[in-house]
């Protein structure tokens, strides 16, 4: 046994039986200011040191096989801010902390970096104020600054991107120069290279984005396949899942805009616009717009609100088939009717004759969609009757009159025809005008007949008076 003792006890021992060393006091090393001073090696590799040049402030800590180096550079800078180093000449390559094999191995003038994990911030040279925690996190960073990477391979390929926050294994893995991105979740923003100002929260959210900017994705797999699309907002599991390159979409809700490849669509609600590939559509409500494919400029409000067909354009749908009343504080809808926007203005050719060929009907609703096999058998028929027209009869009337331009029937969906009663209003007004004209004519004829009757009555009275006078004279003569 080899021992070093002092008056108060043993300071240092080496056991003969096992070769273990015991140190009962402090182990003092000088600050590492050269490659052969104050260093602990693991085999032939440096393992622990605090290297800094004599001109630097220091405060570096490098722990791990080949962590840090002995080639840190000094570069004078002047800080006019507040704090312990205000108004003082500072140098770079200081206040770096590395914990893990290969961490900050190529640090040069960078400062205030923290690297924890194998090869974290391995290539960083002049980048500063970065935090990398996880195996190979911020591995390729060279000049990037103010980045935070938490998780294995997070921000792995970042070179000169700045102000990025990456939390989760492989998050922002491919980012090279993209800046001000926030990625939280496994593989979120995984393929991003130069895209900026993106926010991804959830596993694989915005996974495929490469150069798209100003996107927000919240929820696992949200905006998963978006590559170059920008200014999209996806909130909910697999929302905007398939969008590749189109921009300006907003999806809120589970699977909303799931298959969308269009742009400037807004979907709010579970499965809303989930099959959409068209543009400029708005759907609000559970399952709203779920049947839409290539349709465009559609507005769909309410649970299960869908257009007349998946490819319809320029429609507004309020509610589903169960809506029984449409309420508003006013009783009519205002629409464009400016003469300056109309050409070939002439008197309407359809009127009373057309109206008389229509057949107002009384009926009970018994809709096919109320049945599992889509075949109505009367068992679910509504008890209360209602009044209206039959679409097929309206279509027959307008075709017979050569007036299909009236658009009384919408046939986008051949399995479900719809009627546009409002288009009958001009025809009804014309019919009323024609009835009034006939009525005025009849009134005029009646007035004429009354005048004739009055004249006849006066003549009759005159004749009667004359006959009376004759009778009186005859009587006197006798």
C-alpha cells in the first residue's frame, strides 16, 4: 500500500490489492490555456479541459472525448450594453459548455453555446448562444446563432439558420438556413431546409416542408406532406394532411382538408372539406363539405352541409337535410341588380300562360337518405304535409316553353334534383301584370256597357213618357 499522510489523516492512497486510487482532498488543475496544461485525457483523447486563450474571459467547460479543441480564436468586440461586461473590451470563444463526445469539437469564435450529447454542435465555429441537447443535435451548425435544439438529431443539418427552436427527436432535422422556425414534436418540420417563420407542434407536423414560409401546424401529422406551401394554418390531427404546394389554406379540426391540394380554402370542423381538391371553398361545421372534390367557391355552413354535387361551383349551402326553417331578422336577400351591369334589357316573354302550366303540389317528405338502403318505403314519412313544386314538373314546363335559361331546376346531382323557386318571381310579376291588363280592359268594357245601359234606360224612360202623353191626348179627344 502506498500512502501520503498529513497530520489529520491520509491524503492519497494506492491499494496494492486492486490498484484503486483514493484522494481525500481536492484535485487541482490549472486553467487550460495551452494544449498541454490542465487537461484530463481518456487514453490518447482529451476528455476534460477548459481551454481558452490568454486574451479571453474563459468560462469554457469541455467534458467528453474530443469535446472542444485547442484552437479557439480571439476576436475583439465591444459591448455597450448593461451587465457585468458592459463598456468593456470582450473577446469571443468564451462561456461555452460541452458535455459529450465530440461536442463543440470545431468551435472557433463562437461563444455562450451549450452542447449536451454525442457530437452536439460538433461543427459549430462562430455560431453563438446556441443550445443543443441530444445526440448530434445541431451537429452541422457553423455560423447559426440563437438556436435551441432538444432531442436526438434535432436541427442536425442546420448550418447558418438563426433563431430556430427545435424540440423532439429529428425535429427540423434537414434545416440548413431556415430561420425563426419553431418545431415541437418527433420529426416535426423534418425536411425543412430554407423555410422560415414556420411553427409545427405535434409528431410529424409539417414533416415534408422544405421551403414553405409562415405555416402553422398543430396536431400530429398536421400539414404532413406540405412541401413548398406557405401561409397555411392546420390545427388538428392530420389536418391539411396531403397539401403539397398550395398556400393560404386554413384547416381546423380532425382530418379537416385532409386530401386538399387546392389553395385559399377554409375548413373548420371534424372532417370538414376532407376530400377537397378545389379552391376558394369555405366549410364550417362537423362533416361540412365532406363530399366536395373539385368544387370551387363554395360556402357550406352547418353540420353535414354539402353542395348539390362534389364538383359544383359558386354555391352557398346553409345546414343539412334536417333544417326545417331559415331564420333572419329580414325577410329577403339583397342581390346585384344594377342596370349598368346588364345588356339586352327587354320585356319578359314569359307570364300568365307559363304560370298556368305549373302545378303547385301538396306532399309529405319521405327522403331516401333517411333509409339505410337509400330506398324510401313510407315508414319514415313526415306526418305533416307541406306545399311546393316537383322539380321534374318544373323542368318539363321550362323545357316545353323553351325557357331552360330560367334555371328553375338544379340538376348538378342527377340523383337529387333541386328547385329554385325564387326564379319564378319575375314570371309571377309578369303574370300579375297581364292579369291586371285584362282586368283593366274588362273594367273598361264594363264601364262602357254601364254607360250604354244608362242611355238605354233614359231612352226607355223617354219613350214611356211619350207613350203616356199620347194616351192622355187620345183620352181627351174622345
